[in-house]
C-alpha cells in the first residue's frame, strides 16, 4: 500500500514538473515574441520617422538650391532677372503681426516669472541680439528676417571675407582686402570688417549676388563719395553701416564681377539703389545727407524688407517704383518695419508706385511735406505706426496722392489700422475698407504707441561689442 502511494506521489510530482516547464517555455516564447514585435514596431516607427526627415531635408535642400540661383551675366550684360514668386500680401502681413505678438508675449511672460530678458518685442532683434556670442554666430542674422524680404540669405552659405583696407584706389582692378574686391566676387560671402573705417568710394559699389555686408562690432562709414548699387542681382543683406553724404559719380569704367567691367553713366547719388533685384534686406543702418534718395527700389525690384534703420537730414527719403508708366513694378512687394524717420526729413517715407507696401511699427517724428505718398494705384497698408505731425498746420496730413485727381485715388487701397496720430496728424484712407489686397492683415498690437517706442529705440547702426549682448 505504501509502495503504491509513493508511486502515485512520484507521478503527480512528475506531472507538476512537466506542467511547470511547459508554462516557463510558453512564457519565454511569449516574452520573446513580444520583444520581437516591439522591436519591429520601433524599427518601423524609426524607419518612417527617418524617411520623413530625409524627405523634409531633401525638400529643404531642393528649396534652398532653388532660392539660391543667382542671375547670370552674358557678354557683360545682365540677363532678365528671375524674381521670386510674389507672396500673398495678407499672409505676409499676418506673419509679421504674429511674430511681433509672439516676441512681445514671450518678453512679458519672462518678466512676470521674474527672469531678466533683453527682449524688446522686436522679432528681428530678439532673434539674435540677446546672444553674447553673436560675433561667433554672425550668420544667425540671416534667419531673423521678416516681411517680404524675409528669404534674403545674403552670404549665409559662403565663407567669411574680412575687409582690412578702406581704400578704393582702383575701381577696375580692386585690391584684395577692400570692400569693392569683396562685393564683386561670384561666390556667396559674409563680409565683415577688421576695424573701424571710413570708406570713400570713387565710383558706385556694384554688388554681386549672395552677399552680406555685416558691420557689427566695427564703426564703418561709407561716406563722401559714391555709395551702394544693387543691380540685376538677388539675395543681399546690408547691416550695420553708416551711409551718408553720397554724391553722384559715373562716366567711368567700373568692375561688377571678376569677369566683367563696363562703362557706367552718371549715378544719382543714392545711399542704396536697388534696380531690378529681389530678396533684399536693409537692416539697422544709419542713413542721411545724400544727393538723391536714401533707399530707392525701381525697375521690377521686389521681395524687399527695410527695417530698423534710422533716417535723418534728407529730402526725398525713399522711392519705391520707377515711374507711373512702368507697370512691371506692379509685382513690387516691400515691407517697411521698425524704422525711425527722424530729424530733418522732408518727404517720401516712402513714395510708392503700383505694388504692395506694408508700413508697420515705424516711428515718424519729423516731416515737412508729408510722410507717405504715392501714385499709379499702389496698395499701402499702414499698421501700428506712430505719426507725430510737424507744427506747420499745412503739413499735418500723413498721406499725399501725387498729381492725381480725387476721383481716381479714391479707388486706391490705402488704410491706417492701429496707428497713433499725434499733434493733429491725420491719415486719409481710400479704397474698399475690406479689400482682398489686405483684408486678412491684422493689427500688430493693442497699444502700438508703447510698442513703437521700444521697438524702434535702437534703430540705426548698433554699437555692438564682442562678448556682450548687442
């Protein structure tokens, strides 16, 4: 009996052992399968993610290649410039508004939390000026543009060129190390200056495509001679210069590229002349006292931003559009943002023809005749500016329709939205109030006067020092 019981117990134990082993094997298989499935899912997810990243990078690279195609020259003559596809003006206006609001909200939030912030609410400046190592990250500036000229990359994709020599002795065979030698090169270049200097140009400084002139950290003046010409090219950034006392020059041979020089007729004496060019950004310069305009853009130029500049002591400040009869300027799109139109100015801030002009968050403290004028049916969208009229009771109007009957200009789309009008200043609107040309553009701030004071407080060339926020 005892023997039978022992056998039964042995059988039961054996069965239990077999069952336990079977369970362990099944569990291990399940875990292995689960791990395998998870690995496959992760690999699949990573594969999909990497494919998406590769696709985005490929598209970005293709877009970059497309946007960096410069206009070429054949036998010394400029070929027809292939401009950027025109932006939707309302989308760009909305984009500028959102950037300003985001910058202001971030600054306010940081202050409420007790953090120090060097932010001003100016989205261009807040993009780079707080970085004490800005001098080591100079090309970051190219990613900070807004408005119609926001895609101007200048010489971002090229090497640095250091200007060491302020002379301009030979305009046909410029010396290496001079500004003229730098700007005529075919390759993209980010041009900086070794030290403070005054450059007195003998003839127009004719630039080539994909160039940045970056004077941050140096006190650089282009003065008392010819000034800058941007003609039939693309992708130029001009930042941090003092440009003044520009004079008419010409009737001379001047080099425009390593392979071409030619005869130049008399130039008008503009500080910056933009002729048949696109993707141009003029930022943080101080401009005054020139023979003709301070910034003129004509002959089909487009995709331009003029920002953070300080304009003083000049008559005809800014001309945008060649003539009433030159209809190719209907494609012109220019953003005028965060500038200070200051002491001693008379008119044309700007004077527009044909195209679309977004005038946003500028400070107008002086004019003698008018601030904003135009002819040939331009669209002018004035938002969040501060207009302080002069004491002259006959010059209180911000706007002027040039040599056009009221029956005609009443059809033009000119509007003022969120502007602060001081000392009797008034803006005469016209056109359909909710016109599709700017119906989606929104006000930049609820209190534009307070924003303008802060945003434009450092307009003009900056006194940046290495190792400190600029």
